[in-house]
C-alpha cells in the first residue's frame, strides 16, 4: 500500500521547520559560547570560586531538571504556546545576563536561561512529531534538527571568539535576543498548535520528585568530573537514584502521569533511549579531551581550535541526513549499529594520538566519531518520538533530552576521571625536579595548571614541564579513548540485537493511529 498522500508535509511545514531550528541552534551555541567569555566576565564581576561554578553549572542543572516537566506541560497547555513563552523568557534572561553588574545577578540570569531552555528543546522535537506525519519526511526533519544541534555546538566557540575580539563579554549573551525576537514574530504565524485534548490533572508532586531525582545525580556527576570520586558526590547520586525510584513508582499509580513509564515496555523505545545515552556519553565526554588537546597540547589559539572542530560538526550534519536515507532500504538496527561501530573506530584512531602527533590524526578520529554519533542521534530520536502517542510526544521528547543530559554528564564524569587519574599518576613519576612545591601541586592536578605554571618558570624548566604534562595528558586521553571505543562496540552489539526485528513499513500510515502498549510492541511506523 502506498503512503497516504494526505500525510505529506507541504512547503509550509518545511518553512516552519526552519523556524524550529532557531532555538535549537541557539541552545546548543549557548552551551559552548560561555567558555570563551569566562576570563572576561571573571575580571569584570570578580566572582568567588563558588560563584564561578554556579555561573557555569546553574544553566545545565535547571535545563536537565525541568526538561520532562516542561515537555509534559507543553502537551497540556500547547506546544507552540510553551515555545513562545520559553522564547520570551530566554530572550529576557539573555538581556539580563548581558547587562549583569554582579555575580549574583549573572547567576540568576543563567538560572532563568536554563528554565527557558528547558521549554524550547522538547517543544521543537514534539512539534516536528505533529507537523511531519509521513514517516520518511519526519526522519528527514529530525535529521535537520540534529544537524542544527551539531551546527550550533560548532558555531558557539567561533561566534564567541569573534564577538569577544570586538565587544565586551555580555555580547555573548546579547546575541540571543534578536534570534528570540525573530522566533516570537514567526512562531505564531508559521507553527501549528497542538495539545492533549484530555490532559487530566497536572501532578505537582511528580514535578518536585523529578527535580529531586535529576538534580542530585547531575550534581554528583559534575563533582566527580571536577574533583574525582568522593563520598559526597556518590551520596548525592545515591539520593537522586532513590528519589527516582519513588518518582517511577508514583507514575505507575497515576491515571495521568507526568511521564508515561509504560513506554519503557516498548523495546524500540527503551533501546533507543539507552543508545542515545551512550552516544552522548561518548561525544560530550570526549569533547573535553579534544578541546584541551587542540589548545594545550597542539598549541592552537581558541579561534583556530574552533575552526578545526568544523570537520567533525560537518560530519555530524552529513551523517544525520544520510541516516534518514539509509534507513529506507536498510533495517534501523543495522544503520544504528554501523554508526556506533564507526564511532568506535574513531575512538580507536584517537587512541593512537601521541603528544607530538600530526593534527590530521586527531581531526580524522574526531570526525569519524562525530559522523557515527550523528547517525545514532537522528534514528534514536526518531524511534523515541515515534513510539509515543501524539498527545504524549512532549513528555517523550523531554525524556529524550533529559537522558541526553545524563549521558553527557556521565561521559564527562567517567571519561574525565579516567583521564585525570592517568595524568596525576604519570605526573607523580615524571614531574621535573627543581619546580617550587606550590607550582608543582598546581601542575600535578591538570594540564591547564601545568601550562599556566610553565609560563612562570625559566625556559629550560618550562620546556621539561610542558613535555611531561602533555605526554601525561595524552596517555590519559588514550585510555579514555579505548574506554569509549569499548562502550560504543558494546552498544553496537546490543542495538543490533534489540532492534533487529524492526524494519521500515512499506505501508506506513498515520503515526497518530496507534500507541505502544506492551514490551513486544514496536515503534509506530516500523514493523517486524
């Protein structure tokens, strides 16, 4: 049976997709643009070390903690309405951050940015679910969404570097305002509205429990990444997990839950969520190493380092688009597994990098990894929102983004801890003699600290310190690469086994027609 022509999106929907890419680009840019502004705002506002951490972390904390709640809220009050409210809040908070005159004011503005960002991401993905009812067109639209996400992450450092060369640090935030104004103008005209016709009662207790579960886990992971494994971060993670259990038990009892946990009985949904987590684990976690290698080992300036990340970002965009094409003739399991194996091979290349390696080796490995992850993120997002009934698409989108945040935080915590442990162990034996004790302690902790210390030492001693610290960092990066490659390989095997029963249905109809109800159900638009 041919696909119903009435399900085909028109030019209006594709134009609307261009509008939806605006907040996606902006949010992914906002995650990276701040790193370049930190030295400048630190000199201007003079925050304490604790305040500086809150300036950095409050955005991601609230973003991760509120994604599920905001996705469900969009299902209830209207996804376009929530998107417009979020755009207004994000624009206002950006202006407030740009004009901040104290660290406290900037922390508050960053908190509001996190709240606004939490409304934007699930709204865009769930609106795609409603705008593109044909399965092939929906996958293509999601590939554009994924490409915009990757493009924003690549543009963030470049835009930040360009702005800070000519303007003050607040320009890194102020650039958000015209984009949000454009979204507020075009959104009501171009975007359709959708809401659950029978939403039921909104459970405030579930909202509180979701925050109390997500925030301690994210906090604990970040602390482990910063300071290593310790009792307090492990305890906070444990508390978050316990509250998470309570949250799930409550959702199972509610008639109208904040999160429909029965979706996890769908094999395609649960496997796609897990694959999404592992892909973000590898990509975000390893981004920590590549950025430091380019700047601190290879010696590139931030702007040049940003330019060298463009091949990886471009590979993500191309592979995301290619995934939507390949899955028409190849089973999703095989395409996803191939993407994960390509990412594993990329990490294998990165594992061969030495402190004196050619730049081409690093860029090749990073590009292979990014291309593989681009395939996975596109198809995983498609399976996740296809599995959810249309009235719960916002909630499912929020869950997908929350899991991505978890995966990224887990990658930074685990891979970062591996790299840090190897670095410190190597510096224990290779620290050059003759360095003052205080300087030696700083150099022993991080490569950045070693580079800073080297700038204050005599030339011959500085050269020895830079050589030993860069070799120690590269050893840590190699072990982290092998770890990430192993994770990607295991994920490829599991995805191939768990999703092998799915294929593109030649008679795909309206994706709104059915919803998964048992563990043997497949994502809509896919058949055995």
